[in-house]
């Protein structure tokens, strides 16, 4: 993807009119992660059915516009997917679906992916299942390896 310097119309749309904001009562899984650099946090709620398919996803965040837009798009992407497929919804794919984000906001965009992973971890732990490739959640996205890989 070429370097993006401003917000695309898709980013502006998902920022101004975010999908899936709120919380799910009695969620199958919930995960909270923070960005220690800016102090913002993201909480993700998942409702998962008996076939391990994500029925609904909602988020709440104190994060910036980039965090809101990526969470809006990421929640749209995970709905209807199995937990294994939901795990593969990367922030790179979400950023591409938004027609890119300025590099300075890459870390903000990771909040959505990591909060989804944390919610999946919560779901897997509560139900005693293993989701292939799922790692224990981080509290702070600055700890993630992906962050360093996406900085290149
Ligand atoms: Fe905190 Fe973007 S500045 S999430």
C-alpha cells in the first residue's frame, strides 16, 4: 500500500458514523487493551453461538478517530465468521478495507485487533477450547510484535 497522508472517505465515514458501538450484555467473550503511549483503551464484546460463529461484536473506546474507524470496520469483518476466521482479521486487512491510514495511526489501529484477540481468549478460556494461533492477550498494544513489524 502506498503511503497515506490523510484520512480516506471510508475512514471518515466509519469515524463519523461508527458501526457496532456499545456493549453486549452477558457477552461470550470480552477483552480490554490499552495504548500506554496515549492512555486510550478499547473494550471489545463478542457474542458467539454454539457453532463458534461470531453472532455480534460491539466495542467501546476512549481512542482517537483512527481507533474508532478501525474498530468499526473490524467489528463488521468479524461478524458471521468462525472464531478461527475472526482471529485472522488483521489490522492490515482492516486498514486496507479503509483505504489506508496515515502511518502515525498504525498503533491506534492495533487496538481493535488486539481487543478482538483478548475477547476471543476470554471466550476460549471460559469454554475450555483452543483456538489455533491465539496467543494470550496483552494489556498494552505497545507490547505486540505486530507493532514492530508494521513499522517497517
Ligand atoms: Fe490513542 Fe489513537 S491516539 S488510540
